C-alpha cells in the first residue's frame, strides 16, 4: 500500500482529541485505524478497562478531584464513571468497537475533570503540553498532505498549505508570549484544515483504489469522520465570523439535510445509500468552507 495512504490512516485516528495523547487513549477502530494495522483486541481492551477503572477511583488524580470539591471537576468525574460503565456493558456484549470508543471518551472526560481540579500552575503546564502535542500533529498532517497532494497533483495545494502554515506561525507567536490557550486555538484551525484536506483527497481515483474497505458499513464510518471534521472546521469559521451570509447558510442547511438522510439510511442498514448521502453532505460543507475563504480539496 502507498506509504502516504498508510500515514494518512494513522493520522486520522487522532480526531479532535489528539491533544489528549498524554492519557495514552487508544482510538476506536475505524476504516483509518484498520488501514494503519490497529485492531481492537478483547483481552487488551478488558485490561485497559480495568486500568481506567483504577484511574477513576483510586489514582492520585481521582483523589485530587475529590479533594478539590470543584463542581466542574466533580461533574466530569461522574460523567466519566457513567461512560466507563457503558464501556463495560458494551464489552460484555461483545461490541468491541463501541467499548473502545466509550473508553477513549471516558479518559478524555476524566482528564477534563483533572484539569478543572488542578492548581493553576498544573493547568498552565497542561495548556503548554496540549499546544505542543497539537503542534506536532499539525506538522505531521501537513507533511502527509504535501506528499499525498503531490502524488495526486491536487488543485489548490499551495493555498491549503499556506493556510495551514499561517495557523502554525500565528500559534508559535502566541506561544512565545506564553499564551498557550490562544496558541492552541489558532493551530486547532490549521489542524482541521489539514485533516479536512487529507480526507477530501481520498475521493480521487488514486486514493479510492488504495483505501479498500471491508464493507460499506466501514466506508460509512470513514465518511462519518470526514463529515464531522468538516463540520468542526465550519464551526470554527462561524465562531470567527468568517462564515456568514445567505449562501453559507444555504450550504449548511443542505449539508444538514443530507446528513440527516444519511443517518436514516444507516439506521436501515442501507450503508451504500448512507455513504452516497454523506459524500454529498460533505461536498456542501466544502462549498461553505471555501465561501469563507479557506480552500480545501473536494
């Protein structure tokens, strides 16, 4: 398999929570993770479930949350417990992918709780680490985007690369002033542009042949990730007031309608139709993003 495609698969595991990598969270299996060679193992998942249970109840972080009495921390700790119970129930029923996804969400939620319970200096260090982790992932995605788009002679590559590099530079300037929360927000934008660009490239002939899915259901899960990534990017642009106006609203309305129909088709197990509708929905999101001045393939 093309090395760029393999790297693409590995990078797409991160999703929007790559900055939680310090928690050693294992992403749920998806089309991308299968392509990267990562499969959900029941024995390992059971062991991870036990480890996370101890993390929630008897770790120093758990004691810190309890002693802080911070409402936000306690609320998220309780939510993490609910997710952990749900993950165990899915594991008991043999639903390994769902269990893995819930376990990853458990970790993420618990570390949010720790953040709310942490002393200010600990929180500041975490913000710096989060920024550095996201910076590393943006740079990796940018490298992958350059390689894959070069192989495909992708239109608009220069514009997309320039937008990602601009976010990286702006984030670096903020980080130099120790403004890590703002720096992280800036490179999050570059991260989403890079990931959306990479996932859009798969619609071309070269990557379509290389991305061989085991089933239409697996392809549907891949397209869900693509659609979610584009939705997150458009939300950032809306928050920045760069995506507005009737034209954008029309694109987003049509995208939402198509996504709803895709969800309905998937609920009927008609994954071929669901994939088709998701691709159409994502295409509408791409139009909205381009209208906001961000060029991505698609």
